[in-house]
C-alpha cells in the first residue's frame, strides 16, 4: 500500500534549537546592547546581581525599621514610612527569590535539548533506514519520482520494476518511529512552554510591579521635605530662644525687686514684694513652658536630622537597586523573547508532524523527515554551549570579573520598506517619559490625595502604554515567523504546482495555496484588529479644559494664601520693630535703676529724671510708652514699669499669633503647590501619551496596509496571488525586524 505524506513539513522544529543556541552564544553580527533577541553572559550576571541584592533586603517590619534607622518618634512621612519600604522590599525580595529555580529550569531544559536531539536523530535515521532498505527507493531517487502516477508510468516502460507498495512490516515500523518522534516533539514543547510561562510571569511582574515600586520609593526619597522641615524648626528654635532670653531678664529683675522690697520691713514694701514675687512666678511659669517647647523642638530637629541622614543613605541604596533592577528587566525581556521564539517553533513543529500521518508521497515524506532531524546533529554537539553561558556567568559573578563578551543580534540585513515610518526607539523614549510622569503622579497623589479618579485613570493608561510597548516586540516576532513560514511554504507549493502533471493535481495544490494565504491573512488581520483596539484605548479622554480650571482655582487659592501670609509677615515685621523700641526702653529703665522710684510708680518725666536719665533717654522712653498705649487698648495715660512689661508681653503674644498665622498660610501654599505639581504631572503624562500615540499610529497604519495588501482577490488566480504574497512578505518582514529587535 502507499504511504501518504503532505509536502509541507516545516523545518521549524529543527531550526528552533539552532536559533536558540546561536542567540545564546552570540554567533553572527557584532553584539549590540539595544533590545533584541539576545541572551548574554552579562545579562545573566545582571539577573544574578538582582537576585543577590533582592534577597539581601530586609523583609520583616522590625528589620526594615532598624535598616531605616529614623530619628526617635519620626515615621518618615507620606511614602517614606517603614510600611511603605516594607512593601517595596517584600515585593522585590519575593520576586528575586523566583530567579534561582527559574534559572535551574532553563538550564535543565538546555540539558533536555541535548537528549531530545539524540532521540530525534535516532528516530529519524530509523525511518530513513526503513525507506532505504525498500526495493523501490533506489528507483525513486534515480528517476526523481515524486508521485505515484509518475512511478506507474515508469513501470509501464519497465514492467520488471518492484511494486510501489511497502512490505507489510515496514509500515508499522515507520509508524513506530514517527510516533516516537511526535512524542518527543510534544514533550519538548510542553517543557519549553512551562518554562516560557514562568519566565513570562517573572518578566511581567518585574516590569509592571517591582520596577515601578522601586522607582516610586526612590522618587519619594529623592523629593523628601526634611531639609525644609529642619530649617523651619531651626527658625522656630531661634525665635523661641530670643523669647526665653527676654523672660530670663524680666525674671531676674523681678526677683531682685521682690527681695529688695521685702527687705524694707514696712507694710508697703512687703505688699510690693509679694506682688513682684507673684509676677515673677508668672514669668517663671511662662519661661518654663517655653523651655519645654524648646526642648521638644530641639529633640524633634535632632530626630529629623537623623532621619534625613538615613534617607540620604537609603536613597543611594535605592538608586543602586533601581539600576540593577532595570538591567535585570532588560535581560529578562531578552530571555523571554528568545524562549517565546523557541515556543513558537516547537508549537509549529508539533502541528506539522501531525500532518506526516496523512502523507501520500513516500519520497517526499523521507525528504521532510531528513529536514526535521538533520540539524539536530549539530545541536546535539553544541547544546552544551548554552549551559556554558550560565556556568561562565556564575563564575565571573563570583570572581567579580565582569568582562564583557560580545553577542550578536539575530537579525538579517533588510531593505527599507515603503510603509509609514516607524521609529521604535522614539516610541520607547515616549514610553519612558510616560512612565516617569506616572511615577511622579503617583508619588504626588500619595502626598496630597488630590483628584483620585483622574490619577487612577491616567496611571492606568500609563500601564497600558508600558504593556503595549513590550508586547510590540512579541507581536513583531510572531508575525515575522508566520509570514516567513508562509513564504517558504508558498515557494515549495508553487514548485509543486509548476511541476504538476494534470489538472486534478493542480487543483489540489491550489487549495493548499489558498489555505496558506488565508492563514497569513488571518494573522495580519488579527494583529491589525488588536492594534486598532489598543489605539482606541490609548485615546482615553483627559479633559484639558478641566485641567486648566483646576490650575486656575489653585492659582486663586495660592494668590489668596500668599496675600494673607505676606500681610501677616508684614504686620509681624512692623510689630517686631515696634517691640524692639519698647524692649530697648524697658532695658533702659532697668539700667537706670527703676528701684529708685519703685516699679509701681508712674513713669512721669519727673520720675524718669529722678532715676538719673538724661533728657534724650527720657524722650526715648516717653516715645516707647506712647507707642505702647497706641498699640494696646485699655492702657492708662500714665503707666508704670510693671504696666510696660505686661504690655510688652501682650505684644509678644500678638507676634506669636501673627507668626503662627503666617506659618499656617505657608503650609497652605506648600499644599497648593503640591497639587499644582500633580496637575502639571498629569498634563505631562497626557502630553507624553499623545507623543506616544503619534508614533503608535504609524505601526497601526502599517498593519492596515499589510491587511489591504493581503486581501484575497478572488478574481485573480491563486498562483498569482501567492506569487504576489511572496513578493510582499520580505518588505513586511524588513519593516518588522527593527521592532522585534
């Protein structure tokens, strides 16, 4: 009986490990660090460094608190608490912990690749041996017979030729080898798919969770307000110190006066002594209160200074972690792409091997079997090199010898296509800008809790942009593979079509062409549809009019707060100047000997003169008294020293209130500024989004052109459409190669 075989057995299963090994060893063109299908020793080292650093992070709350070493009572503020860092460190630690078992799986799969190659070769050679042992084989090869009909025509001329039907024992033997080969291909596919899925999850989590979290924490640390907070505290401490000095003078003078009055041993002196003692106690109590506030402020400033020092150290650690995480993310993306390519090839191989069971042409069947297993001979000898890359990377990491080793990108030379210009580097730059704006937006939102709905929508859009950017490489790779395979299959089918001997055979081959064209067209349509949907999603509305209104409202609020703050500060400055005149007058009275007239005595010209003041000094004191009476209601026409001190203390309280009022408005201004920066960050994110869309529409337009070019024109013969498709495909592949990298 005849053994049938479909002409189209792809050689993808054979090419898969060859491509994988070439990528891993850097064979081919000069190594380039731009993203591409490449797996270098340096990138494996980056992943190892990421693993070690990630596993060294504290991941328990108390350990994080000890690592941060904030000042006593200081929690760090928004985005800087121990809980915030615990989330970042735990996420990174848990993710880094996944690399070692994944690395082992990759290496085990490399080992399996070698074993798989040996089994493929063994089964393939078994099938070929069965064929070569058959009597009919040499006639098929000698006369280049490709169909049963051709052999029957030859047999008419040479009746003594053996029958084309294989011996009954050969068929089960061929099926045995074929089933074994199929089992091996599917087994390899399953193992590769498991590793690919785990690697995908590792890479996606690194890109979408760990890296943004590390960047967010670094942003919060880099933009902390502790320097400003410490300066504000220092100003408060200086002002309070001046107040305490003034109260010390008043207290010392009042105690002295009380002692002197009590020493007179008369009723009036005793009463005055008691009065002065009560006043002194009030001053002492107020001074004590201020000292307690001062001690708290000094302790708080020391705590904040320690926290600032810790944050500067943590910032360096986070910068290192961020840099290493970015390197690890690049390496993971390249590893994912290589493994995805292997998965594509093996999946296709498994599907194509299924068709071997339906074969009709024995010779073609054997030819395709040879295509499947022959390249594995080289793979069997070179697959150890893949494992050597990992082993060498580990050795160099342990030795600290990070000597670079060049690797090649797996792209062929290509011609410029006549499709919309698409700058993949510009697209990635736009994505980087969008992600930067998104991180800043999230950090500002954590601080100010403003516009939650808008922030959630726009940061979600940034995530879509990031995923789309990385998915483009995979889309390009898959499309390139499908089109390359279609081109090769169409070429082979067309050769069969042109050498066909009758219309029935041409009709059957035409159907194969039609199916191949439909498959390629379906893939292009699918990708085009997906890209257009993404384009629609990227057009999520951001209301610029509303943004302008938010800014206008915030500017009004800021103008009002600044005006009120300036008024309060101006009043305080004026009051400080007036208080200095009064304070100088009080000091002058004390130096002149107020005890000569008594602190309860009215400060008249005569009494001031009696104290020994010169006329200019008397004039200065009288002016200060007039100023005090104007500034405070309820003051008598003539006042005593005690009245003057009490009035000065009232002015001090007024100055404190003005200072507190100005500080409150300053905080309002800082809060408003934060909200303004948040709106500006949202605007920047939106602008980056539109820059991204401007580039992205070019790839959408290109795929739309691909779709139109592949549209099935039934009016044309299928062979013409197939020929046109084969001409078209190289241009599309050339266009997609830079996107794949």
